[in-house]
C-alpha cells in the first residue's frame, strides 16, 4: 500500500495502535504456568473489543488469533496446550485489520530471568530492527535495509534467518513488495516510494540460517537449531524517514 492522503494514514495508525496495545497487554499478562492458548485468548478478546479482525485467521485460516512461538519455535507457532515456563523466550506476533487497513507487529519476550546471552540476543534483536527502520525513507534502496542489518549482525557474530522476510502491508497482510530481505542481497534494484507501507522484521539468531516448517504445517523452526528472536514494526516511508504506526497508545 502507498499512503496518498491523511485519512489512509489515520486508518493505518488506528489498527497499528490496536495491534501494539494487544501485544503489550499479552506480554504484561504472560506468566509461568499459563498455556499459549490462554495467552492467545487475551489477544482475541482485546482485538474483538476494538472491532479488529485477526489477519492470519482471515487471510490464511491460521488456527489461532495470534502467533505465539516458544523457544525452538521461531515463527507462526499455533496457540495450544504448551505451558509457558520460567526462562522461556516467547515471540508474540499480532497482525489484524480494521476498516480495510492491516498492521503487523511482533516481539520476543523473556519469561522471568533467562541466560545472559539470550538477554543480549533480545537486546540486539530489537536494535537490528531499529537499524533496518533507519534505512526506510522516500527513494532509498530497499536492499539498504538488509545491508545495514547484515552489517550489524556480522559485527556481533550473529546470523540471520534468510527465508523469513519483511513485506508490504496495509490493504492486506502481505502485498507488494512481497519480499524485502532483512539480510544482505545482490541485484535488488527496487527503491522505496514515498508513502510505501512495509514491515521491518529481522530474525536474529545465534547460528540459525533457515526456517523449516514443522509437522503441523504452520510452526517454523530454526535450521540449524539455535536461539532466534524477532522484532517487528509496521512503518510508512516519508521524505523524513520512517513513521512507525505500530505504537501503543
């Protein structure tokens, strides 16, 4: 989607606020002993209260309202009977629509105290997203996002999952540009047009390079097996850089 008028930006910001508030409330409610299904139920109630519709459900028939991925699960985890425990890494990904506008956000949370190396991975994962967002702006190269994130990851001896990309969003959950690499690439000459709506969502890892589908047909796992974190915002490209729309408020 390309934003061309204030009403479109307002609609996008509304659903952006809703998904951000939902994710934050889920994270604040999360505690050891809770199942991922119970956590998803909190998100479901909040979205319904705001008149928003789960995007993975409506777009792809996903068997849950939100995606909740624990430890070895790195994306698209199905909410169920898995019990959240102390020391877990839990990724919450909330995407939804309202009045024809879609927004997408995600973050990895630590349950109680975790290993210091995982604390650092989470901190650097959020920083990697921020570095990518800083490369968003009118007429900037799309490949600049992955180039900057890749440099950051390499300097700190991390890897990036190379088949889970950022994407266009706005009028549907996934739209043009369908795949925006958050790792270094060659040959992508596309540029970011003014008003373009997209996600920035690198998957930073301590050794993983690929996302492999599990037996349930949804949940993704790191290959080789390694800790992975993901942080994601929906942003709009402007002449002054990126405007983040998935902010709580």
